[in-house]
């Protein structure tokens, strides 16, 4: 194999005999295209943002240090589902920041006055199936990210939506409290 010097001109490069045993650029492009095609086919649903099929159990990646924080998130949802708004509020930090549908509520009191009752009614009426959860924690903070599907009738209309939720928790003197919630959803396709 020849090693070319950097001092050759363009004409000298073009007149070089072809290197043997080195793939051509078209062969490299073909191999890359094939590798990309295989990876896209193999990961199809993940690239399409499809949820895990209902028959598959939830995929959880909850760090051991985050189990207690994730339990607070579960308790918050259970309280809403049972209409126990006092128990749901007890799990929120006073300065909780809640993002949903492009809007924001900037305290526990504001949430209690505006959307708490509607969220409890919605949670009681529909079924939320969690597909994925990831949670991490450090000494005084944690985050829990969940994806799922919500189905059932609410206010006379059928609900079938995919949802994503992120909750950030802060360790306070009496345990974990939810300091931030971000909810988003869209109709299932």
C-alpha cells in the first residue's frame, strides 16, 4: 500500500493507481445506508414515539435512592383518583410549580383554587396505565418521569391519550414533597 505525501498536487492525486483492499466511497455509503436501515427497522416503535403495548408490563428504571420519592408520586395519583384532595395537597410543596397545557400554577394554594378539583374528577373517571417510569434521586432532590396512556369516558366524551409526566421532588423536614409537575398529553393515534 502506498502512503501519499501531503505535498502532492490535485493532478498527482488523480493519477495515482487505485488503492487495493480499501473500500470505495460508494461502498462505504452503501454499508452506512444498510446499517441505518437495520437500526431504524429494529427500533421502529421507539422512533415513532409509540407507547409500550398494553400487554407489556411497565418498564421501570427507578434508582434505589428514588423509590421513596416515586412512592410519593404514586400516593399523589392515588389521592386524586380517590377524590382525597387534602391528601393530594399534603404531598405538594407550598411553592409547587405546575405546568400543564401551556399554563402554569405557581403555588399549592393556586392549584387548590383552580385545577385540583377538576384533576381529581378526571383521575377518578379514567384509567391511567403507566408504560414507563424513570426516577433518580440525590440527597435532597429527586425526579420521576412517567409515560402512559389514559383511557375512559370523561364528561360524556371518550378519552384515549398518551401522556408524559415529570415530577421534581424536594426532601423537606417531614419527607419528600412535590416541588414541580409538568404534564403533557396528546390523542393516541
